[in-house]
């Protein structure tokens, strides 16, 4: 029987090979799983196979994925996106590339509310992205901002990943979330700085401002704000219900759908046709994402079963290097592994092994685990494999996955650069929690 | 070959009809999720009387929405794939590679069907229920997973036979 | 011999490292290294799907709770319903009967490791005059009768949503074993724990039956002897774990809120009846037999025992 590290290497190699041949991603997972079960487990593994798919697709928290996609579909079809753009134009005025700010902001807000970067990436690439492209914004820069914004979600409450890391590593969950504030703002400003520098160097990346009123009157601005109200209903119905404890984040997604319907009604787009089109489209997109998640979950379980992921982690943990090099390998391993292994499964395997090393190296736990948290999210947007990447592609029918990949790289590098800065200046992480 | 295709026509149309109904059921499931959650939030927060069934039904509906929709999605070529290599190759070679991929995908789905049928029967015989507050037999859910993947598998074979059908499908065209 | 053990919890649930690991270690020592056990957790098989892979021999052993597989058999749930220490459990014949029932599914009961401190409800606010009246309390079905008896409304939420739901007030309380509030850090979002606790948490150790039958008699005897001894020791270990947790919780500002008055005598019986009734939905005949054995031996948790 194939075991340990060779099993992991074989599994990942086979998976990558199959994906590169152009097989649908979920089929690549399915096939590797089937082969692994056939070779290693035989009929005894059949139950594990079907139950894993059952388990993933009945996971309540994943309901946020179709809900946020549905919300986006309704908003998109009710012209809310254009109204939003127009209001921003009026209020912000002639700042070239201003809608990139909107897209990174919406990506961050929605993904933090939904707790599922996938749902939001798909939603924005369905609704906001085509509108951006139609207006002459650069597809890659827009996609990059969606990916980057969505990947900030675990740093901002509510955050399922922060709760899991806190629980497994025994560090304060509220501390982690507070520790995430400055890094979150820092990353956001990195993305914006990068975007504006790109636009400044190459003005073609954002449309010229022909036809825009140069100095809008007070009345224009007020009207623009008024027109934002219906859209705000959606954000408020989601955020407000979560913050006031009326609904769980999952339920709040469904309430956001109702909010979107109200918005559609205000914009006089509400109709049975709108509802039918929206639910059909959302069902397709969420099925694309969930079938990948379901099959990849089983892949993670099988990797755990071989003991290879544990062996690999123990090997890295057992290295005798200087603290800085240790930090590099301790972060490098999850960065690579989380391209293939489900984030939660990865944490269950790695965190217990890492805990003693973190303390023996004298690292500040909040600082270390926050970096870890950022690390595994960025894995989701690092080509060639990442849920967020696939989610963007699911939503963006017209585009190619290769475009999504090349859109992702600069922002992955920005994340890596940001993490290096956080590593060198730990106070950016530990300062706010120290005030508690 | 063309005779075979002709003979198959009614069957293929039947398959399409079933899958289209599936697509609609999937959409309906999402709509039901919205309604159920809205009801749950309403009765829990305003009436202080949470239901015991809302979260269970929502989780069943999530599964239903995925596997009722999957076949039609496959028919339309909607599954996410990393087609860098086939796109990069000369047209005929790339096309051939994709078609081989669809055959492999079809075989994988049939393999899953083989496993799924056995497991569904086992659960049926054992009368295993779901581990939820509202308990329903687990086998129909497993049967749906199996059917969804089986039907998708058939579409992969159809895509292998006529790959161009998919290329321009587009779910919302 | 090498055994693969599957556990229903990861290591943030203290009993995995504090109770199971010493048990595995004891088996290894007393067998002079003949019984070697390695464990894997929920990252391999999700907690509620674990019975099947062990009964099929994908894993050799399982460390879990009866409620985690009550869709396959509810016999293990009765272990949490009764009021008995391991000796009473064996003397009453319940231990043997539960083992018999698991054997029909291809599993051998090896040990029942009891946390006698049982279950509790953690709360955002102290108990009122009418116990939990008007409060939404998260709980799996086994808790529902008790939550309702105390006037609360049971809310069904996955364990992963307990922290944020308590934080935001989606629920005002959550029912869970007394061990857990430290590991899951609920003390960050709730300030009270209801006492007395109720029931007892049965952590069962099961083995694949074919694997068991294939062992030589010497090894079987060794495992049975060590398991029998360790069942009693586990109670003390669990008490230590709970005492340590309560100390931590107190230092984090969590306080005890005492249930008083008319509700107090109802808890034991409500818990027993609730758990048994739920269990009977799955295996009516077997549960009736456990009820008979428990009533004969006076282990039903009713007041006045
Ligand atoms: Na978040
Ligand atoms: Na990745």
C-alpha cells in the first residue's frame, strides 16, 4: 500500500497531471479518489467515498455560496450595478480607476459577511465584473481585486477560519480578530496602491471620463446618494442581521436575497421572470463550485488517511533551522498544501503539530497564527489550483481560466510581500490586541 | 453511425427533458432555501419559537440543488476545467485531447455509479436514516447523488461524440 | 500488532490526549509493545460517518460517542442516559447487552470511558426565576426534552456555529458536555454555566469485530483486563480534566448559575426519559431491553435513588 509522503506526492502529481490535460476539475479529483480507493481500500472504502460527497453537500454553512450568488444575480438583473457605478461616479468624481476601489471594497465586505470567498468571487465575477469590463476597465486588474478582496475575509469578523484556528491553537479568537484589523487595512491599501500605480503608468487600464459632469451640483450628489439607498438595503439586511444576532451568517445570506428582491422592486425590475432566471443561473454556478468542493474534500480525507500530510508536517516541524528560516518553511508548507487540501482539513492536520514549535521558537502565538490564517487563504487564489480562482471562472462565462490565473499572480505576490512586512514588523499584528 | 444516432434520438431527447426538469428542480430548491430560512429567522427572533426542521431541510435542499443541476450543467459544458494545454495545442490535437478527456470523465462517472448503486442499496436494506433532528431515510439522497453523476457521465460521452455542441452552449445564452 | 484508531474529535477536545492516549499507551506497555495503536481524527472521516468505516475494517478501532452514529444504532446513546459507574454498568448487564448489539453491526465494545460530570448548559445570562423561560438554547435532539422542560426553546445549530451565535446572541445558551467550553473558547462569549450538570458522557472504544475475533486469546484477555481497569481510572482522569477546565473558566470570568426550586428534581428523570425516547425511535426493542435492565438495577437517574 502506498503510504506517507510518497502517497501524497503521487496523489498531488496525478491530480495536477489530470487537471493540466483539460479534464473538468471535479473529474480530476473524482478520478484520483477512485483510483486511490481502488488501490488502497477496495470495497471497504466505498462508504467513505459516497458519505464524503453527502457530507460536504449537506453542510449547512456552505449554503451561503448559493445564497450570495443568488443575491448577486438579482442585483445584476435589476440594474443595481449600473446605478451603483453611476452614483460612485457622481460622488467620487474624476478619480481615474475609482471603480477598482468599489470592487475591492465590495469583495471584502461581501466575503466577510458570507464567510465564503467562493460564493462572493462567483457573485462579483457574474455581476460586477462584466459591468466593469463593459465600461472599459481592465479585466485582469478587476479580477485581481475581486480575488484579493475576497481573500481578506478570514481576517474580518465573522470569520469561521479564525474560530477554527483559535480553537485548535488555543489562542484567543477575539484577539485574533482584533489582530487582523491592521493587517487587513494594510493589505487593502497595498492592493489599491498597486492598482492606482498600474493605472497611472498605463491609463488605458481605466476608461477616460468623457461625459462625466466635472463638478456635480449638491443636488446631483444628494440624488446619487438617494439612489444608493436600495443597494444599501441589501448590505444592511445582511450585516445588520448578523451584528444584531437576529440571524446566523448562513441565514443572513437568505435574508440578503430578500433584500435584493426589494431592491429589484424599487428599481421596477421585479418580476417572476427575474426570479426564475436568477435561481436557475445561481443553481448552475453554485453546483459548479460545490461539486469541486465535494470531490476535493474526499481527496483531503484520503491524503489524511495515508498519513502523508502528517508525516510531511512532522518532517518540516522537525527541521533544525534558524527561527527566520523555520518561519519560512512553516509558512511555506501550508501555502503549498492548501492548494490541494481543504483548508479546514489542513488545519486539523497541521495546527496540533505546529503548536509546540511555535512556543519553542518563542514566536508570538497571535502573530504566528494570523500569518498562518492569511497564508492558507492566499492558497485559495494561487494558481494553478484554488477554490476562489475556480469560483471566479464559474461566474465569468465569457473569460478564460488562463486570464484568471494571470490576473491572480500580481495579487498573490502582493500578499506574499505583505506577509513579509508583517513578519518583519510583528507589532502591526500584536499592537491592537495588546491594548485589550 | 448516423443510423445509430438516429435510433438514439428519442432517448437523447428524453435524457435532455429529464435533465432540464432537474435544472428547474435545482432552482426551485434554492428558492425554497430562501423561504425556509426567512421563515426560521422570523419565528425564532420574533416569535421565540425556532423550528426544529429548518436547518435540516436546508441542508437536504443544498444537496438536491447540486445533483439535480449537475447533468444539465455538464451538457452545457459548464464544468470548470483548466484548458491551458488543449487551448495551446494545434486545433485538432487540442480537440482530440478534450474528447479523450470527456471519455475519461464519462468512465469516472460510471465508476461512481457502480459504487453509488451498491451503497444506496446497502442503506436501503439497513434502513439507515439521516443523522439530523428531522430524520428521513438516507438512501434517496444517495440515490440522487448517484443519479446526478450517472446522468452527467452520459453527457460526458455525448460531449466526447460531439464536442462542439458544448462549446457554444453557455448556460444562459 | 498495529491498530488504526479513528477518533470523533480532534485534539482540541481534551479527552483525546488526556484519556484516550493514556489508554492506548497502557495497552502498549502491558502487551510489551504487541498492541500498537495509532490514531487519526475527523480530518480522515467526518465525526458522524465513522461507524461504517470501522465496521467495514477500514479502521480497526473507534473512539466516539453513541449519539454520533444513532442513525445506524442508538444503543450507544443509552450509555449516556443511565446513571451508573462502569462497575454498575457491567453488573447490571447493560455493558454486555450493548456489546451484543454492537456485535450485530460487526463491532466489539472494548471500553466505556465515562465522564461522570456529564453535560451542562452554558449561558450568556444567569438563570432566571423560571429557569430558561423564553431563551433560545442550542442543542442536538438529545437535549431537546430537557431544554423544553426548563422553559427554553431548542435551536438546531452545528457545533461550529456555537461561538458566533453566542457572541451575537442568536442563541442565549448552548448545551454541551462539561468538557468543551475551554477548548472551544466559549468563555470568550458566554459568562455562565448551569449547575448541576446532568447525565454522563460515555466515550465508547469499539473494535472491528473480525479484527477482534482474529486476535489470539491472550491478547483478547489482555485488552479486556486493561479496559476493565482503565474504565475506573478514566473517571478520575475525567474529573481532573473537568476540575482543570472549571479552574480555567473561573479565571476567565465564567460563573456558576445554580438551578433551584421546582426544576431541580426534574433534571435527572427528564434527561433519562428524553435520551431513551429518542434512542427508541431507532432501535425500539433493544432500547426496551436496556430500560428493563436499568430499571431493575435502579440506574434511571430518577429522584430518590
Ligand atoms: Na470574515
Ligand atoms: Na491555490
